[in-house]
C-alpha cells in the first residue's frame, strides 16, 4: 500500500492506516478509493456537490457522506453518480478521467 500513500492529499479523505501486519480494512479502503475518485472527477468538471447531486438525482447529503468515506453507497447510487459524471464530461467536451484515486 505504500504506492497508494505516496499521493495523499490533505483535502481528500485519507486511506485507512495499516495494522501491525500491514493490512487494512478492505471496506474502509474501498470507501476512500471511491470517494477520492468522485471528488477528483467532480472538481475536474467544475461541479459543486449540489450540482453533481442534482445531475445524479441523489441528495446532496448522500453525496457528501460518500465523498467523506463515511457511507457505503449502494451500487445503484454509484451508478447514478458515474452516469452523471459522464454526462457532465460529455457536455463539457472532455472525456471522463481514467486516473486512479
């Protein structure tokens, strides 16, 4: 996990700490990975949380919880957010990013 930790930014949710054996919670890791990916894409598109929530037809507080990695989103919610990000990228004339969180 050292490679993941090299790119830690204070304005993005932090990855969970490794235990003594070098392991970490898979669920917490996935929450953070998804949160960071959504935040980066949303910011790259110049969208506020509210704007993305409106496009995805989810509540802003739901998006906020996902972006802070405090909530495990359903597949349906992630699919809505992904579709909204792709739609916004298409409207702006740019491709959705493929960068890892």
